[in-house]
């Protein structure tokens, strides 16, 4: 079990989505940290984060590039991708993600996926100590 409230970072260039995601995550008992760009997240740092949710289509560094950097720095950190695009990422680009959600996404499905991922990580951490 987590000794602290899980920290979920959300990266999206849409301020309205960031605000609604913060409210959603905090209402579910998570600590939400929101960032308007991948660069801002990286400046803040990845330590302490339990889950990352990032938009794919952002100016500057997109969600796939951010996922690649995160996978190198913290391969154990679950990454969920969200997108407003209609096409689904090809299989090669989808590697290293915990889930993929198309906007507008179902808030309950996203929370369920985050919760399940955190429970699975807790179980794995408990067995590998």
C-alpha cells in the first residue's frame, strides 16, 4: 500500500483540461500536479511521481517524446497517453505506455486504469524488496 497519497502528473497544453483533471484526480484521493508542457514537467523533475498522464499533441515536445525520456529516466513510472486525434498510435509508438485514452475520455475509465496500475505496482514492489 502507498504510504502517501499517490502523485499523478498531468501534462497538457489545454488549461481547461488541466483544471478538470486536477479536480477529478484530487476528488479520487490523488495528489495532482499539472504542467502546461513537457518541458515544465522535466524542469520540475520526475522524482516522487507515481503516474504520468500526458497529451500526445503538444507544441514543443510531444507526448511520445516525453514518454521516451521518462522511460529512460524512470522505466517503472506508468505513463498514460491522451489524444484528441482520431487515429490510434501504431504499435511501435504504443510500447512503454500503460494506457491510451481518446478525448473526450471517460473519467471513470481513466481513474479505474490509474487505480489498477497503482495497485499492480504496489503488489510488484511488495514482491521485489
